[in-house]
């Protein structure tokens, strides 16, 4: 177990009944209205994130990491975009939190978002 000092912006409090990752990915795909290519790019971004930081995907951060990676991917891959409030509602975070996650993720990967 990690101590509080090691928690990142992507970590959430442990929750009982957290939505399984596969179901969450399907939910985001539906509500984000993104292409299959955006999902592929999101996985590539997550790999880049993992290689660029000491933050690894865990049960406490994988949902936020994927929601952020997918948002960045669809912004670069897809032509149609919805409001940040729409994306944040689908991801289960506030709009300001999602903006901060997006900025932190982008900085961590050195803004290397072209695939």
C-alpha cells in the first residue's frame, strides 16, 4: 500500500462498488462519442504516461487515467467535440478536475500526443 504522500492527482479514495474497467471504457466510449481509433490512441498515451512517470495504473487511478487519455485522444483524433461538462459527467469527475487531469497528463508525456 502506498502512503498518502505518494498519491497523485489521478488517485481517488478507495470506493466499494467501483465500476469495472471494461464497463467504464464502454461507458466512456458511448458518452464521449469517440472513434475506435481514439481508444487505440488512448492506450498508446497511457503507455507513454507510464514510461514518463513513476505513476503506474492501479485500481485507484486507472479510471481517471483512461478518461483523461481518451479525452486527449478524441480531441486530436476526432472532429466533433462536446463540452468539458459533458466529458466530466461521463468520467465521474468535475469539469475543473478533468481540466487539471488533462494538463497534468499532457505535461507528463511531454505533450507527445501525435501517434
